[in-house]
C-alpha cells in the first residue's frame, strides 16, 4: 500500500532549515530508499515517495510556519540539483503508476504556485549543478530561478531525445505560459540533450539570473530577503498538523469525519462525509481542516491503491446549519492567515476531486448536509441525484441543498471559474439565480428546477433509479469514461493548469503506451544499455 501520510521526522529525501523569514528546503535524496524497490535514486532523481515528502513539506510550511515568507529550493548534493524522475522507476512501473505519479507531481507543483500566489509564501529555486528534466520542472514552479555561473551547472529538458517521452510534470506548459519562452527557442531547448547554461539561459527566459560562484550564497540570501519583504505573512505561531486518526481495512477506511466503503464486487467506493457536531475555535481540530485532510488522504488512497474502483459515490450526514455556520466563520475571518490557508486547502482538495479519473455520483438524501462548502461535492460530480420528500418509515427531514457565499468564488476550479459558473457556462442568469438563493433551504423540486442537481426521485423510484445508474456506469469502458469525464468537467476558458492536465498529461498518457517509449526496443527499456532505441517511423 502506498501511504501519503508522513512528517519531517520521517523524511528520507528532504531537509528543512529555518532562518527568520526564510526556509531552505534542500533535496537530499537517499538513493537506497526507493518507494517501489528495484532501482536506485541516484543524482537526486525522484519517485513518488520523494514527491510525497515534498507535498507534505509544502503543506506544513503553509500551516505550521506563518513566519516563513520565502522558501529556497536547492540541492544538498554537490554538482547536481536534480536529475528528474528516476528512469529505472519509469521503466519498471505500470502504466497506471506512471500516470498517477505525473498527476500527483503536477498537483504538488501547483500547490507551490498556489502558496506563492495566495499565501504570501514565495519560492526561489537556487540551481547549483545539473537540473535535468523534472529537476528543471521543479524549479519552474518557483517564482524566481537563479543559476550559478560555474560553467558546469545547466538546465535541460532532455526527455524527448533521451527517453522518447515528454517533460510531463508541466515543463512544456510552464515554458510557454509562465516563463513566456519563445516557441522556437523552446523547441530547441527541449530537443537539446545537453541543455543550456549561463547568459543564454537568461536571454531565453529559462532562468531569471545567473550568478558568479564568488557571490552565490550572498546573492541567494539577498534575493530571498527581498522576496520576503513583499509578503503579508504574519509573525506568529502556526498550528501543528497531527497524524490523521484513521483505520484502513480490506473493505473500509475510517476517519473522524470521513468514512470510505470499498465495494470491490461492484467496482465502487462510497465516501460518506460527516458534518460538524459542534463548532469550536479555528485551529488544529477545526472541522473544515480535519475533514479536508481526511478527504484528501482518502482520494489519494483510492487513486493509487484501488484502481479497479472506477466509481465514487459521495454521501453526507449531519446538520446543514452547522456546516453553514462553519462557512460563515470562514467568510467572516477570511483575512486571518489560518482561515485563508484552510480555504485554500479546501480549494485544492476539491480540485483533487475534479481530477479523479473516476466517475463521480453525489446522492443527496434525507439526513444529508450538502450545504455551502460540502455542496461543492454536488457540483463537482458528473451527476447529482436528489431524494424528493421523505423516505417511508424514516423520521429524517427531507433532503435539502443549501448554498453559501463560498460557493461563489472561494473554490475555483482549474479553469479559474467556480463550479457553478462552469456548470452554467451558457446560462449566466442561472448563476445569479443561485446566488440569490444563498441561505435558503432548497428542496429537491427547487434544486432540480434551478439546475443544481441532475434528477430528483421520490421514494417510489429512488432505489431502482440509483441502482440502474450505478450498474450502467460500471458496465461502460473505463477508458472511455475517463476521456468523457475529463473533457466534460472543464468547460470554459483554458488556463495553464487545464492545459497541463487536459493537454500535456493526456499526450504523455498516450506516449507512455507507445512502443517507441515503453516497448522492448523503446527508449525507456534500452536507456543505459548501450543499445539505440528502435523507433517505429509512422506518425499517428
């Protein structure tokens, strides 16, 4: 089982150091500690285990260290920054693992950029040594890239000439969209195995600055301090993110607020999210934060460890008024640094839902609490089905849907639109109508009429309609469903993020299945053997 829970005391590949408003996150990969076994992580090359630690460090810097305003990304090894994704790992891994590795790595890079853009915690990449492939892609996620001018240190994206694959963790998209590198120069860069160094790297906008060795450390610190001076981070104590309280069994995963049923025979997982039972202070045990951490962990577990559960059904239980009370606190105190971080984390978790290559069905039933923030699970789903009226023999109140201010801007998707704006792309008046209903208790008839759910069924039809829906979904081709869902979920404008996932990752997914890359005579299999790959010359 791949576990996404870790903490700094267990890191094998990263070191954290703190100096006033500056944190240094140093890559020091233990070559003998690969996640899957059977390969060495030489030259600061990385696998999913290295990125799990990086994601944890980025998260803890945001919540546990509000005093940190600049994070320096650098290497703790001589003459190498990072050699990128480990090639032996890519050669040995299943197709599904390679794709999910790239997806999680992309999400981690985007979390770094989210911290820079929204949390006042900016990143500086200080490259000393070779930064190849994913190593340079990691640097691209930073706000600023500095390269030592020692005639040895260089940057490169050599995946195409060496491995017949792409810089799949956002490298191509960030070249053009973020760093605004000219298309023809990007073409040269991505087909030049030895990479670029010195003044040319600056001229092509691949890095922001090259620095002589004699002033390297002083210049890195001066730049980090200048970036820190622009931040609005407070000087105060953070909160500790404790280990999640969870029990993982063969058929269920139990957390405090999230319960996951693993229905292997039906190829389905059911996620029940429980609302808050009491409203306390905003801190480590605050419901919104704990629930977000639990849901995030559950999604990652399903993604990597349960690939045959192709359908996820979301349910909820609790008092919707208490969920709305939490939302009111998150809105009222949105300028507080911790509340800001919780809102941003919820945004990232809901984006993780959007990016699940699983069919998503949300069932709004009597006793549910799909209100405000939790209603995002309705709007993220491929279909939302709502129970109309009361269930026979059940004393629970009829199902209701509640909207809050947070549904209208706090949790944008990767296309920079809210889920309701994306849902109603061709009918903006429907968004205004929904916003006017903030605070109202919407019945099944209301929600269906407003387009907030797909269908509403009463007690007579509910069981049969839901059963047929789930059975039909499980009968379709998983590959076709993944393509269908990924295309329908992201309507509207393209952004750097949607291009990374919708275009770059889709092409990498395809390339990872082609014999030129992964066949017995392909680049990944023959790399390091002394044999040249044998390419099929047909263009497809």
